[in-house]
């Protein structure tokens, strides 16, 4: 058998003398064990070292040197120095690691030449063994077996048998949990929510290790903090508070998750100081990897669109970042709805939503864009978006739609808005909406003729003329039997 013993040492000193914050820079022991499972299924903790049994898988990594290079390149704690030692048994590997940590060179004769203080079960008996002249593992090994067991107990005799390979080693191998759920004690009481971010980042790195070991991406997770007080100002407090974060696409990297968490914590108010943190995954999905390209110009730096939308939604609120969702309707006022963009990021990323939803905008949109024409409420510009309509050129749909159609004056027998309007194209007849009139509500039927017209002062505009409604809804040829009633409306502007 062949074993590798690992340990990590932080080189940076704590910022404040006497502060134990450096203990919180390394990932938890549990997470370090999950990280080691990518190299071998036989991983265990033995005292202060992480032990990996690699006799069956070392060849798959290309040999001892290649495996050592992989271990170093995938260090889960880049800010710490990874110490490594090898041995034929777990005890000899641990002993060599302890000598490396103390700055001593291991002896040539292993295990007989190893110092006795590197054997854990021998440490309580070092004084007595030294008086007997035993300073190496081999010195104790040469003592009578029965007397050694009677004087110092069976654990010492059994450990020596394991070290010389006379008895098989028995360990409790680490296993990956089905769900990530980890707690951490805060280095100090956190009185404000943003103070939780540093410790939460440590838990996020542990979750990243778990996700990579499970080959999954997280879609939803919960951060929970335990309140240090049970009652304040005569009001009973809950034992803990929590926030839940969701992403539109599976995520493994912690950078985006930590940004989202920072935005949420910046808006969170805590009922009392917190002493513990708990992070658990709520929803995960199999990880398919990230999209990359062989061409350098295709691998652009910066945040992806869905990451930007999620971060803005977390900072401004879901109701402040919207996207247009197409509706099955021919009426320009009802062709789309404005819904939270976070819920439609998959379609937004592929461009399917904007391409279909940009025909018109509803009046309930919360944002008003700045128009070149003052004192005119308009919707956000959608001018550069392709629109497809059966039998109708794309250019007939304007880039700006008014929240409510504006009735136009009639001068010299023609509609007027900042000058007499001259129709250039049309009519485009819209006759629809008779099927969804609610009981007792005004009729929803639309009978309009749309035109593109030119205004001397405003340029191209989109206007329509109301047509007379037929006396009966089931009149088949009523649309051709009535002439326009002369009511003109302004509905859109061309940027």
C-alpha cells in the first residue's frame, strides 16, 4: 500500500495580535476531505493530517510525481502552504509529515529509524520509554511483545504491527453527503448583516468543493444565522433568521454567489447579533461544465448576462428589473407583458424573449425612457430588436409605444400633431379581441387601421383610425360595410 499525508499551514499572521481569525481562513476539515476524494475513494483523517491511500489509483494519475503535481495545482487553500509526505503505511506517512512540519529530514531506515515522538500512541509514554533506552520505533519494536502490551497497553503494540504491515489497517473512510449542510461559528458576534459575508464566503468555498466532488451545480441555497439573544425589549425573538438565494443557471464558482449574497446582506436587517452561520443547498442539478471556445476572441471576460441581471435584481429588487414576455395577441397594447427578468433568464440569454416580445409594450412598465420629444410619456426603446409578423413588414412597428393612445385633432380634414400628418404607408388593419371580453366589462374588440405618417416637427409617427363597430358581434361582413368615423389616434413614435 502507498499513503500520502497532507497538512496545510498559513504563512500570514493574524491582522490583530491575539486574534484567531487565521483559523477561519482554511476550509473546514470536512471540506478538505471532500476535495481529496477526487484523487482516491480512500480518504480519512488521522490526527492532524489528511491521509489518502493511492496504491490502486496512483498509476491512473501518471505516477507519484504527476500525482504530487496535481495535488499542488489543485490546492483548495491557495493562501496556505500544502505540506506533503508519503509512506508505505498511514502511520509512517504521518510520521514523515510531522518531521517535515518540524523542519527535520526523515531517516533512511523507515519505520525503524523514525523518532518515537512521531508515533501518536507512544506520546503518553515517552518519559518511561526513554528511561528504557527507547528513542526510535525500532527500539520499542524489539521489546518483548507480552511485556510491552502489559506495561503500555495493546494500542502501542497494535500500532507497531500496523507500521510493520503485520496487521491490516482499518479506517473510517470519508463519504460525500447527499446534501450540503455545514455550520461555522463566527469569530466574533456580528451585529450587522454585511459582517456575515466573510464567514459566509468560507462556507461558500466549502460548498464549491462539495459541488465539484458531486459534479453538480447549485440553483438555490439558504444562509441561516443563529441569534445570540432570545428576547429584546420585551419581544421574543426567533432562534434564527435566514435568506434564500436562487440562480437561473447552475453555478459552481463562488464569485457570483458571493456577490449575490453581498447584495442581499447589504439590504438585510438583523433582529439581534448572530453567533453561528449555517449554509445548506436547497436545489442542485448535474453540472455540464462551462461553455468555452478554442478561439481566444470568443472567450470574453466579464460577467455573463444572467449574472448581471441576477445581481441587479438582488440590489434593486425583482420589480425593478423586468423583461418583455410575448403574448398571443394581435393588439399592439397586449402583445407583451413586463415580468421580472430573473424568472426569464433562460430565454433572455438565448435572445428568444426580446426577439418576440419587442412588438409593443404595456402601459404598466415601471420605467419611462427619455424621448427626444418633451412632455411625452413613452416606453423604453426597443428599436434595435428584430420583429417577425406574418404578412407585415418589420418597419411598420415603431420603436416607441405610448402608454395610452393620444386622440388627435382634425384640421383641414386631416389628423394634426405638431403639424398636419401625411400618411406614407398603410392601412394595416387590426380586427381582433372579441373573444376575451369579461362579463360586464367594456368591449375588448379592436377595429383599427394603422398608418405610418410623417409630422413636419416630429418625424415619423404611428397612427391609427378607429373604425365603426358592427351592430352585432357575429356579423360576418360588417367590417367592410362601415366607413371610418374620423377618430384618429397617435400610438407610436419612430426613433
